[in-house]
C-alpha cells in the first residue's frame, strides 16, 4: 500500500524576517529588490539596514569625517524614503534602520537582535575584497542564518 501524500502547508514554512544590507551601491540595490520580492512572495517582513562608517583614511583630513558622515546620513535618508514608498506600493511589511559602526559587526548584531531568518547582501565590487574577503564572505563565516549574495 502506498502511503498518502502529505498535504502541503502553504505559507507556513518560510522566513518571518528577511534582513538586507544596503549601502547605495548597485549590487546592494539589486539585493534590496531581490529581498523585497522574496519577502513579498513569502509573506515575510523585510528589514533594510544601512551601516554608516568612516574609513580610517578619512581621519587626518580636516572636516572629512563630518562631511562623509553627513553625506551618508543624507544617502540613508533618501534610500529609506524610496524603499518605504516602494514597500507601500507592494504592501510589504518593511522597516529601515541606520546604524553607525563596522558593517560586519552591525549586520551580525542586528540579525541576532531581530532573529532574522535570512540575510541578503550585494556582492562586493571592490577588487581588494578578493584578497581580504568581502562582507558577504565574512557574513557566511560568522552567521547562523542563510546568506544570499546578489551579484
């Protein structure tokens, strides 16, 4: 006798929170679009995280830190406004956070704090990351959740 086919539980096994790291780069915007589509299809909440940080090389230049911080604050504000508008159009449960610090440390902290089920980031476009490792590679090594890297 063939056992009965188990019933499929529609909409009960997907992630409840998907976190996406954004920084305004082309790949992070593609990652945000992918994460939004995934969240919409899965009925998940989406959390976009923008981490502001000042590169060490900016320290010695007078006024550079303040100028960079202000530019990043404005970029984060514009991204948040654009993302919120698009999330409202597609009916997505969406939140946006801007934090200051090391991107790897902050993304890991927020993913743990919010109990994210999945993390989405854009692939690095910096050639140096092939040597020292990209944020995505380091997230995979340190994380306890699936990491999707969008090219």
